[in-house]
């Protein structure tokens, strides 16, 4: 098999390095990276169909694409490599739970893979305001999840979303819980600034229906949910 790793925070972000490290610990198969040159958070499933997309080969197994995560997958599976069997996206610095999936570039990459009939997993890490993420811990959690999910690839037309909690350093290890998707909307908290508005929503204040990905993640556990396209 060949795994394609991508994200929306940029090819040099620590989250994608943590994901690559975790994947390399659980498989001896080939791993290639095709990721955005620059930060693309919040771009959703945007693609570039108007201008030339610059591509830089950093090595035989690593390519930067000056465009969106969805374009990274489009180019990666159709032009840059001819043997991609699985796509993993992330680890995003910030959660991507249910209603987030429409604006998340991390999710856009996994969705694009699913459209191409390639199994995919999107990893995200809830981030508390003012706290730093522990990427070493995130790597360990990713290994745990990969051991579980690679043994049960998503059925056709679906992909997995994984959301890690943001815990205190001495907190007990989280459980891995398969859950449903929350149906509540994103926070719509803005403050007036001059003639406009600035978003100030904080995910820690989100409300989640019991047993859903929002509830599981914000309660301190690892939330895994199945997202269906068809």
C-alpha cells in the first residue's frame, strides 16, 4: 500500500509531522506527503481551477502544493503518484466536529479522497485557548487510533473523522469512543469592531448532544465518527 499524508495547516506544520511519525510506527508501507505550501485553514473543499498551481518536489516522497488540501489530494492521487491506496489528513491544530466539516480544509482533503473511492481518515486536535498542544502525546494517540481504524477501513462513500481532546499534562489517558455526529450549529459569537464584526467563538463553550463527537471530545475522550457522502 501507499499512504498519502496531507493537511490544511501547511507542509511544515508540526501536526503533519506528528501524523507522519505515528503512521510510520504502525505500518511499513510507503508514505508520501502531498500538502499545502501555506496555511489553508478554513478553506473547506475549495479548489483552484483558474490559475497554474505551483508544485515543488522536496524529495521522492514529499511534495508541496501551493493550493488547497483538496487540490493536494486531486493532484496527489491522479498526477503525482499512481498508487495511492489510503489518505490521512491532519493532525489539525483545532477540532473539526460535525458542522466544522463544511469549512475545514482538513476534512476537505478526506472528502476529496472519498470521492475518488480512496479510504480516508481526518485527524484533528481540540485546542484550548492559551494552551500549547503536546504533539508527542498527539502522536501516541494517533498510533492508538490508527491501529484500530486501519483494521476497519471506512465503507464506500464514508470517511472517519477523529478528534483528540486537549487535556492537562497529568490527566489520565483518554478512551477511544465511536460516536455519532452532533447536529448543533457552530458557535456564532462575534464582537463589533468598527464597521465590522470579529469572530470570538471558543470551542470550549460548544454544546453537544449526549454521545456525539462534540460531547465525547469536550468530555476528555477521543471521538471517532463516520461521515457519509452517499
